[in-house]
C-alpha cells in the first residue's frame, strides 16, 4: 500500500493545533521533528539508546509529518488543510514558514519507522505513558496509561501535556469530580481516573476526538469513570467540579474562565496549559478577572501550565 507523507514546517506554538487539523482531515499518523529534541538530556530510565541525527531536523521551526492513504489524497485535501492552517493566524497563533512538501512512501517505510519515536515515558512520580505495542511491567505504585499515538491527537510527550499530568497528579484526589475541556486523545481524563477521581467528564468540539478519547478510555479500562461527549468548551455544562483541566490554546482559555469560576466547587482548582510563555500574562489576567487566584505557574520548553482556584 502506498501512502503520502505530508510535511509542513511550522512553529512550536502551532504544533498542537496543526496536529489536530491533520487528524481531522484523516491523517493515519503524525510525527513531530523538533530541533529541541537534539538538546534534551535523557535519563535512559527504560534503557533506551537515543541516536538522533541532526540532519533529520529543520534549522528553523518544527517539521510536522502526517501520513495519508494514497487513494484518499487529493489536491483538494491539500487546499483544505492549508486553508485551516492559514486560519490559525487569525487566532493570533504564529504558524511560521507554513511550508508544505509532499512525497509518496511505501507502507513499510512509515508504519514501522514512526514507532521508533515513542517509548514509555515516566511523566511524574506515579504516572507513566506506555505505547500499546510495548511490553511493560509496572513498578509497585506506578500508574500506567496505555496510548496508541497513531490514533491519538497527542502522544503525551509534549510539554503542555506533561505539565498538565503532573498538576493532575498533585491536585486530583480520591472521590473528586473532574472536567476535561478539549480532551483530544483523552489522556488527561485517563490520568485523572488513574489518580482515583470518582467521575471525569471529558469534552471536545471535534467528533473525531470524541471517538478517539472513548477508544483510549476503553483500552485503559476507565470507561466506567470517564464520560466523553461532544461539547463546545463549557457551554451548557452544569456539573460542579473539584478540578477543571484544559490543555488548549491561550486565546481559547481566556474565552471561558467565567464558566470555570461558575463550575468550580469551593476550593476547586483550574489547571490550564497549552500556553506559550509570551501569552502567560494574557491568561493570568483573564483568570483573575473571573475571580480566580493564581496558585502556581510551571514552565517547560517555552510552555506554561497555570494552576488557579477560586479567590
């Protein structure tokens, strides 16, 4: 079987929204080639040997590679993707060069090659993300999240996701109710369930994300705890929560901080990520204007997660 490798050169800020666009248009898998990977110090927790070739990485921005079945690919699809990516600029998202290249590849070349990028990732003291195809034996007290990056909106290795999961481990306790706004792959909802939340309500506007999140919850055996539904942010939601988490974009987060304040229980916590450092103050101002007090700001690789609670 033949596949089309669709490569787009963008900024780090645009990686997650463009990844979502590619998945929405039928991508069978996405690979991120970020030069920052070359500078990371790796602990070899699981005995991996990393040999990254600098020639595989761009000298500017990030390469996002998506794979489409040849028979489903057309010039119209390229136009639709480019239009959707161009629209991100109207949301104040820097998309960078936005350069697209296309080539044909054999199935064996991509279907196995992209898996080399994904290994078990120890996210925090207890949470570890494990690709579904990798055998892995959990240590005592370790909480495993199984994820298939080929079918998901996020692999769990992006800084925004890691920051959120660490905050979830800190704040989510047994018996709590959690709202996950813009759930994507459902990974944050699964993390909340692993941290003994009693009920988690995961929401996403995109129907594909809803399907993916339901599948991932089923794979992880948490469908009895996590309810996934299609919804526009917190519009129409009446469920009060101990914790609300949103790994979206800064400009989107500012749109629903009033709803967050409305739905948080007394002493409830709001965990927000997907925020580049340059837009940290924008989100802080919106939170404070809605009556939320900043508890913590955590930073990693140019991204921040902001934790706040009712003032």
